[in-house]
DNA sequence: GTGGTCTAGACCACT
DNA sequence: GTGGTCTAGACCACA
């Protein structure tokens, strides 16, 4: 399986994001081994070093840990950590920026409110089911 | 005055954004001259070529026009054009992404609704005054 | 009991150090048997080969000896040998490096002297008792 | 000029140390440009990527900053930061370990005291001159 | 000119 | 088997 890489971002960062998402969705659980550098390199048709760089970055963010000679493993708190960080980023940075942008552009607020409320409805339904 | 440039984006794009914002806020009106390349280069401690590149990019977006020997001037429709484009970008791309992100992260929606409504209040007051 | 391995050093060297320390402190006496490879492997959650490698390294330094079918045993002169070597290493290499580092960093010498003197006091008391 | 690399440590770390030392000794002052990746690569007969890795690591430690298209520059507080960190490392980690080691090995403390005091004398003389 | 990224292929130490 | 490192050579965006 090759893959359609986004040209505007380094591949290694895109690989990192892929793994992050897999952790966030629970596809990769705490303690699970990351696929090996070589394996991913072969699968996605990339250079092992590129994969390695991504894996390293994940280790530096304390999301995975290296076990010498065995591979890299998802840290126990990885998912919680990740969720916490991303939520924080959203609430402290992205959302305020969005509000600022809405104001600057003079966007109609009503439709935005509507779509947000629709989203809430959906989420509530999910919980019930 | 130097400036704190964001390392992750080309300086010329950051310069472009600065001007765009000044147009959006009305700080630069239709027909106003952009500050000269040299002046900006000196002011922001930046290579003149970099400033030039930013000015060019603005011209390519039809926001400013060159007048030979006189400099660059904000186009008459600049603000409207910009608002239109950016509003579109926001509604078609950024806002849907934000909604997606809210859902993925499982962010509480209530507080977001509250802040949006607060924003609407402010905007309404502004219009009255 | 698992263990927190230092990622920057091979596990087998860390195991070796553990045993060396036990010999130096007298916890492992001349003639004592080293715990079996399997046992240690199970205890520390480590590959038996890794333990074996550590035991081999100890044998190569003449600190333990293999007895076929019986296991590995601490050599009679192990402690003396170890002390001699390590003292030498300390006096010839580590201490000079420490002095050099103190000078390079411009560390205050007084407190270091104080702590050394305090250490001497303690050691003297130990001898008397 | 080639160089005698230590085989036991990655070259990029050794390069990093070289720069750190140059900052500590004042050979590289705040605001100075680091020699370019290519230049160093040619000078020391190493791969540009290896140098790059070292420079990156320095940037991540906030000792140098990247200026897009211009190169890497020593941060204003680099020297102070470095001294602080290293002194801290020494006082909190290395020195206690040394004391521990002295005690474990039963090294004679008198000579150590003597050499430390001699060092103090030298340092004092340096200050006077 | 600068740094950033990638490839292809290699060697190493560790488990 | 694992990751870590390096080489040699290449292309890109940026200033």
C-alpha cells in the first residue's frame, strides 16, 4: 500500500500524525507495539530513516517508549496525555483564534450557532445509544 | 522595531498577512499607498527582497496594484474582495474542520456555545453604536 | 519485579553493574553463587540471553567463574580485585575529570570541600564502631 | 582538518558538545552565527545531515535560534543558560554520585581534599590577576 | 548563500 | 528481529 502524501508537510510529520490518530481512536492501545520501522518503510514505500524520525518524535513527546532491541511501545498514559494536550490546544489557542476570526470577518453568527447545536444533538444521541 | 517572526512560516507570508489584516480592519483604505519596500525592510529588519516578495503576492491576489514609479496602492475593491474570499474560506473549510475537531476531541460544546453567543451580543452592540 | 532500565546503556551492562555493586558492598561474598540466568530473567522481565551476556562479561573480568552444571560463583579475590580496579579508575580518570569540570564550570569550591569533609567524618565514625 | 571521533558516541552529539564548549568558553558569543552546515561538513569530513542533526539539537535546547535562509545564531542567553544547566547538573547529580562512589570504594579522602584545595588556590590566583 | 527533507544502501549494537 | 547512525548525493523553499 502506497499513500498520498501531502507535499506541504514533511512525510515524517504526517506519519507521526497517523500514529497519533491511531492512539486517539484507540486503534493503538497502551502497551501495543508500534509497527517496526522497516515494516512501515516497506508498507508505505518510504525510507526507513523517515519512519525512524517520526517514531523518535513520538518518543520525545512521551507517547511511546523505546525498549532496546524490542521496538517501540505505546506508553500507558499516551491516550490520556494526547487528549489532554489536544483539548488544551483547542480551548486555549484554536478556539479563541476562531472567535477572533469570526469577529474580524464579520461572519454571521446564527448559522454557526445552529451547526454547533446540531453537533451537540448528535453527540448526545451517540451517548444514549 | 524588530519583530518576532514565526519560524514555521516564511517571513514573506507573514508580512502578507500583516497587510491583509490592516486592509480588513480598515487601517489601510482603498487607494492608500503601501509603505515602501525599503521602509518596511528597515523597520522590520528584513531583507528588501523578502518584502518585495510579499508585495508581489498581494498584487497577484488583486489586492494592491503597482503604479510605476509611485509604489503599490490598495485596490478599490480590496477590502470587499478580501472579506468575500476569507468569509468563504472560513465557512467552507475552516468552520467544518473546527466542527470535526470538536467532535474528534470530545470537547464540551456548552462553553463554546456560550462564548459564541457572547460574541454575538458584542457585535450587536457595536452595530447599534 | 520489573525494573526501570536506563535507555542509554545496554541492559546487560546495567545488569553487570548491579552485580558489581553487590560484590563491592559485600552483599555477594566470595564463593557465593550468582542467581541463575533464568531466575534473573524472570525476575527482571528480561531476555535470558541478555542476562547470560552480563554473566559472561563478569566472567571475562575474572570476577566470577563458571562451574559446569552448577552455575557461576563469585571468585575469591573478586572484591579485592574490583576495589583495586575501581579505585584506580576513580583516582586516575574520574577524579581528575571532576576537578577539570569544577574548574570549567566555575563551581564554588567551598561547599564541595565541606561535603567531602563531612563524608570523612562519617567514614571515621563507621570505622570506630 | 579531519578529527578524531570517539566511536562510542554519535558524531552529531560530539559536534554538539564542541559547540557547547565554544559557547561556554566565550569563543562563540551571543548573536554570533554558527558556521554553516555545509562548511562544517566539509571541514570535518562528515555528512551535512550529521551536522544538521547537531545544529537541530542545539536549537531544541534553546541555545541557538534559526533565522530562515540566514543560518543559526547563538541565542542571547545561551551562555548563561548553559552554565546554569551544567552547574546544576554537576551539583545535583554528578557531585553526589562522586561522593557516593568515594564512599563505596573506600577511597582515601585526604588526597582528594588536598587536590581540591590546590584547585581553589589556583582559581583565587586567577581572579587576582 | 542558508537549513530541511528525502532516498538508497550500509553497518552497528542490542534483544 | 529491533532501532541508531552514517554516507553520498539530491532537490526544495527561503533570504
